[in-house]
C-alpha cells in the first residue's frame, strides 16, 4: 500500500490545489509534523503537505507517542501560514477536528465524534488524533503545522501491545461497515477539508465552529477526570465555551473552565450506580 503524491494532487479541489505549494508522500518517515516543522514554511495563505502510511516516531500532545503498525493508518501533516496570528490559536485544533469529520463524511464514514481537545472517536474507540504546533517567523505572520492521524486497518492484537494505560480502545475505518475509498482519496479529502478550515479560521476565528463542535461533542454529559496543571479535576462535561475551553461541573464546586489538559477517564452518567 502506498500513497501517490500526483494521484492525491489530482483529487484536490481547485482552491486547495491553487494554494498548494508542496505535497510530499513518504514510504516511511519518523514524523510528518517534525519534517514540516524543520522545512521552510509556506507563504501567507499557502499550504504544504507531508503524508505517509508508515510513521515510525509519531508524536502526540505532551510528548506522547502516536503508535500504529506500518500500513495501518494515514498520517498527514499540513503547514499553513496566517497573515496575522489568530486571536485564539489554541482552539484551531478543535476546528481541525471538525474538518476531519467533514472529510470522513465525504468518505461515507458517519458517526465520528470529537473528544476534547484533539481525539476523533468512532463507536466508542479512538479513531485518530490531531496535533497542532506553531512556528512563528515574523512579528505578525505565524505558521502552524497540524498533524492528523487516522487508523484505517489496525491489525488484530495491536491493542494488547499498547498496554492498559489508555483512555479509549482502538477504532479503525475498516470496521465502520462501508466500502472505503483509496488512501489517495482519503488523503485528498483531509487536505481539502483542512485547508478550508484554515481559511475560515483566519477570516472568522473560532466563533463559527462552536455550535458545529457541540453537535459532535463525545464528552457531553459524561463524568470525566481531567489532568490539568498537574491536578486531577472530576466532574460532568458541559460542553466548551466560545474560546474552546472545556466546561466541567464538579459535584461540590462551581463550573470550572479547563483551557489545557488531558481527559484521562470517562464514564457515562447513566452507567454509574
């Protein structure tokens, strides 16, 4: 299984293709995000893409590893340069999650949800993740590199190799019950949707994404435990606010606003005794 850069390029929409400065595919690479962070950044409004089916040293938030067997998933990173730094850059990851859902819907995959702040969830399992990093190169302009990892066909037994320290089981597209398009087509849909997300975010910020995000909020109404600033906070997830912060209703306190952290445990309210 391979990705063909020319094949992906021909499947892109006209607007995306016009703004595409570089599209590279790799048989194997350590990290598509690391690669683009080290390369020249695109001109304002331009986008550069690196993609692979075999990422050997994938990265997640807080230095965590993104693990997937060779050929089992798509790892795709996009570099984009904003003319001016958006006021609420951290919430861009949430908006990119919505773009990924739109791309998967174009692949006939429905029912994907978002787990704050950066996980894609399908049928209660982790389908993918998103990592956004900033690359400042002038007083006003700023580039970002956003990586999207999607599990396509995870081999049986891989979940056992991950060990018990994870919030969600593994999910992949193979088990979603539809005939999937080619890897080139999946990559093209993700690039199209991500570029549209960057352009809309640059023009409007996070505001137009808020209600859309709430309709795909997998945590809504669940009892969750969040590690934030080296503290564990437990409560019922109550959506996000206009800046993308997680809202949490603890049992014995007023609503809390979590701007950065990791959800380490979830329990459906109706499942508790």
